[in-house]
């Protein structure tokens, strides 16, 4: 087996492990949610770098995203909100029973990506997330 074939096999294996147990229509949304809102070791000083790496913008695709919230926790703890660790609030929204550390990155300058600048703040609070078939 060549190096390229081994690499492709590993990529497919990782994709299978990541989506194991997720309904097919939930997997991509869950991965996007994790990418944009769950960072285990996130802190306020990391806002500018993380937001730049994620390339998050407003829906028009040009303007810097005005605010983004990160849950500084393990993805399994966040998923637990949807599997009994929260209180339903209607419209698939669930409020966590326990508070989580959060980092809020707010846009402070630079109008268009990639010149966006952000300042972070932290707090500990209950979070509200949308759940679909017990997945954030």
C-alpha cells in the first residue's frame, strides 16, 4: 500500500470515528458547531487569532463577524446538554443545567476579512444551544 493510499485510509477512518453514532443529517452541522463554538482551552487573549483562523464573517461573506461565543469545554460535556444535562426552552433550544466557562469575541476594528480585530471577554454561565436528535 502506498503512502497516499494509507493517508486516504486514515482520513476516511477519522471521518468514520468522528461521525460514529450521529444521524447522517446531524453530523455536518455538529462538526460546524464544534468548529465555531467549542474550544476546550479557549481564553480571551486567543480571540483575534482563533477568529482569524476560522475566517468567520457575517452572512454577506465579507464583513467581520460582529460577535462569536466559544464554550471553553470538552465537546462531550457540551453534547451532554442535549442528552439530559439541560432544560428544554422550546424550538429545539436547551439550556444547560450547569454553567460553562465562555469566551465572547467582539469585533473592535477592521471592516472586512482578513483585517478583522477582536477583543475577548470571559464569564461563566448557563448556555443555550439548539439540539437535533440529541446532538448540538
